[in-house]
C-alpha cells in the first residue's frame, strides 16, 4: 500500500510544494557505506529530498550512503538520523519529481 501525504511543515510546503509530499511504501533495496558489503534494506518512506530505510546494520553517520533502488541509477545520501537499524537519509541531490513519481508507481505495481 502506498500512502502519499503532505508534510505537516506548512513553511516547507509553501516554499517547496512538490518537496512536501512523502510516500510510505515498501520497496526492497540495497545500500552500502564506503567499502562495506551491500546490505538488503527496506525503503519505507520516500520524498524528493530523502528517505527512510529499515534493516541497516551499524550505520555510520560520518560516511555517505549509496542506495540501489531497482530500476534506478546508484544514488548517494547523507545519514541525518538513526534509531538502531532505522535510518533517515537526505539525498545529496534531490530527486526530480518525475523520478519520485516513477518510484512510487513502481512500488504500487510491485506491492
């Protein structure tokens, strides 16, 4: 199930209306930091500016994270917070809205 919701931060929504949308989804991906091995994770929240994943062992906030989303090129992100294996990240370059919409559609079709 995909749930699109508008951010509760009205200032952010006014300044960047397209960035205010988030999609709750469930998409299997792979991530790695530095030369560590790839790890399977679940992408469960996505916006054009970042995402939340679960299942990442030993995240290192000092290192960039690379994420492989099926059907997409390799993307980079910075870890902004973590609570154990749940990690919130910000893309180093925001997604184009068409890419965001494509990923949401892809998750809907696979879920």
